[in-house]
């Protein structure tokens, strides 16, 4: 899955099933998909959902999520904050 992939019921079911079965990578994949839709939805809640999913995956040893939180997310989150304005 990549950022910007459509959020379909099939994708949501797949990610939830993976998370439920102990595959934390499902949370990371869902986070990337969610993040891809933040610019079009312009919804503050989406930022927090994506961040929670990233932290969940990172806390469950998904290395890509740890890297994303350390290198990409801070800049991207700030960009979203600037584009959306005050809450």
C-alpha cells in the first residue's frame, strides 16, 4: 500500500484483520493510506488517527514506522498544520 491509495472497505478489512492477528504492519499500511487522504479531507482528526497508527506500529517494532515518525512525519504534520490553519 502507498500513501494516497483509495481507502476502500477491502483495504480497511485487510488492515484490521492483519492488526487483529498480530501483524503490526497493517497499522503502518493503514496509516500511509490515511495520510494520503489528509490533504483532500483537511480534517484534523485524520492527522491524529494517522499518528496513532504510526505510533502503534512503531511501538510494535515496525522499523519503517519508526523511521517515518523520526524523519518524515514531523515535517509532514507541520505542513498539514500550516495548510489547515488553527483548529
